[in-house]
């Protein structure tokens, strides 16, 4: 989906609906702005319900300070203006108070961006601005001073976060990723001590960009068209349920033989359409498109495991809490978890991209899902829905286990109960 021609007011409404709808701001909290080519600042209004904004509510503030619109501009306008003056390269600013980031702001800490490989690439260095009264000139100065150092992502002491970007959608990606990092670390600290990746590990992963010969498809069968549509439907559902973020989460689906479709690299998952998916035939990639960086692992799994027709790689925070700590996840909590997840091994960091062929060998019928240390969870299935169900159960089961930790010792099903399930469901 392309937004270059969308009016600034429409972009602001679209993004505020997204932020509010996903519980990352409140009715009265947060504000968004866009600076256009004329130097006008389009900004959310003061005192208007964030859950019911319309494009007519958005205020346009001219360079001379006059404004056009039916409302007054946000009371936080001063810091938006100061950021734009300090950073002429920025065209959008996002400010909100999601609970996970507020938790960090009130203890004056910054979430760890090195628990997973790509988060620092998206957010960059994160600064911290000293507290000042909301809407005050002093707050504006404090925030702008941090932005002036070339930092685009700024936590505010006892307040929230402010992020600038080349456009509103780029700012949102960093915002959502930082909020995800905060949730992941909070979950992880409930069950253990999070382990960060080393600079060498991060550099190795970011340098891993697969290259492949391109081809132009001769056509698209009815089967492929249907699979593309179904895949997008489940990608959007995964995003809505916070199993994916805008920049993280990969689906693939076998068409037949060694031909499959896969999500593209670095495109917003919320807006993916069937035309954005990438076909891979015999290792060759659909011309003009960039597949997910995990494409080689998908290729090897399909080659090694004929029973697998769909693969999902994701990073939902509850199950990933077990991937970034030494805590062990046990699926023997309820029958559904054991049936769909089985043993769920934890594989070492780098197994997905250093040794994809050997890793693909692990996904036998008895191992339909695996955790990768500091990387992801990989679920496979005989269909898109089967793999999706497995991912969903993993995340919900992990959430239950983390919640149970505050209640007492977890009692898992004993071997007699497991044997009974194995026999009843022919596992």
C-alpha cells in the first residue's frame, strides 16, 4: 500500500486509529504531526477524543503561527515545532504513552534493543529527555536538544515517547518496535534474566542478505491466487492479535513442489496485499521483489519435509520471553498445548541462518514448532490455518505460564496423562 498521495490529515487519522485501536494511547493522550512541503504542520487537535477523530478535526498550523481548523492544535505543539526546527530532515513526529513504555519512563530506563536482531536497526539509538511540564517551552527544549544530536527516538522521563521520521509510517514502525521491545523485556524479566546479543552477533545477522536469481512468472494459477488471498487474511489477523508487528513476522505457503510464496522484506504487515507477496520457484525469486531474509530456511524446510505446506516465523512477546532467557517452556500444561506444540525444542542462536539445511531437518512430524534463541519461533503445518493455530497456541500458552508464575508452582500433566493423550490423538 502506498501513501505518497494521501493527504496529511488522512495519514494522521489512519495512524491515530491504528495507535488507539491497539491500546497504545488513550482518549486524551498522544499527538501526531506531519510537516508538509510548504512548512505547514498538520497536527491532532487539543481536547478531542482520539478514538473518534475525523479528518476535519486535524489542525493546520502555518509557519507564521496562525492555524486553520475547527479546533485548537494539540497543547504539545511547541515540542513538535522545536523538533522540526532542530531537525529539518524530519517530516513527521509521533508522541504517545503506551503502558509498556510508560513503565520504562517512570523508572527512567530505556528498553533493551539487543534481545532480537532487527530491533536496533529499526529504532536506532534511543535517547532520554529530562522531565518538564507537558506543553511547556522547557519540555520542547529538552526534547529538541536530544533530537538535535541526530537521535530520532526519544523516551521522556515520567511521560512516554516521541519519535520522528521521514514520514509518519516510518515513525510508527520505530514506535511500535520500541513498544514491542518494552513488552518483551517486561515479560522476560518475570521468568528470568534477559540475555542480549553481542555486537558481533548483531553484525553477523544484519549482514546476512540472501541473493537469488530473478524470474518473471509466466502467470498465476487460480490456486496461487487463492493462497495469496488467504495468506494475507491470516497475516492481517496475526498483526491484529499482536503475533506480528509491522516489520516482523513471515508467512510462506507451498504452491507445489519447490514453488512457494513468502512475505516480502521490510514491508508493513498490516497493509500487505496479494500483489506484495513474493513467489519463489526452485530458488529463483519473483523479479522486482525482495523476499523475507529467512527465505533460505523456508526453501530447505520445504525441500526436506514433504509433509509441510506452510511455515510461520514470528516474534510474539510471551513465547519470545522464553527465547531470550534461560527459562524452559513446558507444553504439558493443557491438552491443546501439548497436542499442537509437543516438545518444542529451543535451538541455538544463528541456527536459522548459519545452518538452515540442518535446522530444516528438525521439523519432522514430531517437531512442528521450535524456538530459536534470541531470534524467533518457527511453526510449520500442513496448511496455513494449521501453522497459524500452532503459533497462536504457543503465544497464548506462554502467556498463561508467565501469568501462573505469580500464583504458585505450575503442575504439568504427568506421563500417564501424556500417554493417554498420545493414544487418543494418535500422536
